[in-house]
C-alpha cells in the first residue's frame, strides 16, 4: 500500500510575515490528519528557515522548489543540496514545467539535478507533463515518456519512497482547468508502466505518482480513488490555509 503524498508548492509567492501566518494556520488546522499520509510544504528559499521553525515536530516536511547539481562553487544565485539539507529540507521539486518552459531547463539538466540530489540525501519530486499543443496533437504519452526516459536512464533507486513523480499537464497549471480523473489515471498508469520497465517492478509498486494541475478540495477526492494517483502536487490552493487543510483532511481521511 503506497502512502498518500500531498505537497504544496507556493512558487514565487509569500513574504515572511505571510509565510509565518499561513504555516501556523495550516499546522493548527490539520491536527491529526497527517498521521497516515506524507505532507510537504515547498516555500520560496527566503522563508525556508521560517517555515521549518513553524512546522516544528508536527511531521510535516519541508521542501524546496529547485536545486543546483553541484555541492558548492562559483554558481551565482544557485542553491545546493547541502544548503537545502542544512536548513531542514527533506524534499526538492525538480523539472517543474515552469522551469522547463519559462526558464528553458532541458531534460539533461533535470537528470543532473535528480541524480545529484538523490546522491546527496534529498528526496525528489520529479515533474513531467505535456503542453496544450502536445495534448491537442495527441502527443501526451510521447512527451511524458521522453521526459521520464531521459530522467530515469540508468538511475539506481534503492528506496522507491525517496522519489515521487508528479504528472502535471502544463495546460492545467494555474488555469483552473484540470485533467479529468480518468484522463489523469490513463497517463499515470502509463508512467507506472514506463518506470516499471526502467526501474524494476519491485520498485514501481512502491513508487508514488501524484497529480498536479489546479488541484483543489473540490477534486482531490475523485482523483485519489484512481488506482495510480497516489496524491497531489498542489499549487494555488496551497496558498490558502483553509483550502490546503481541507485537501489534507480529505487525503488523510
């Protein structure tokens, strides 16, 4: 049985006072809802320390939104796995569509970040997904397959719980649109098939695959009943304490 995984990605939002209030309201609201699921908050770098202190020993985990593929050196503006671990991060998001498409990150760069982060002790949320044009042209599976195959090639993963794959249809992120549960299930079943071939069936049975794309308290329940949807990467709704609380309560219920 795979443990449900819910991560909130705050993206480039939230100042320090807002982060403190949001985290405290979230922590107070979830109570025992996180007892049987994994919950991760991924705030901007500038408030990682503050959020880490606010979540304390609740069991909620801290994550970052990106990372560099070297430990230290002359890389102005970058953040290493060691720095993230030092501030209390256990997870990092890699390959988010906004970094792939807006910041032109290649599949090769995503692979470097993935491998180095795992080697250094960070757990990884690896994002894959198709654009609207790719979906309209019937290329969803091809696009997702290429991203997966390039990221996971020759990857050695002793503990499948250290990697979460997030399927994010790019056209559904922040748009209010989302893939239907059946659409998401079809793609995520394919993701499980591909990862099984690449990493082994013993690994893929424990590997969690989550959905990301305008996830709300209104659609989380119908997503989670699908066989290959093990949780969610939540964007906009994670910036509203009550909404994220409800998502976690439903997921943990």
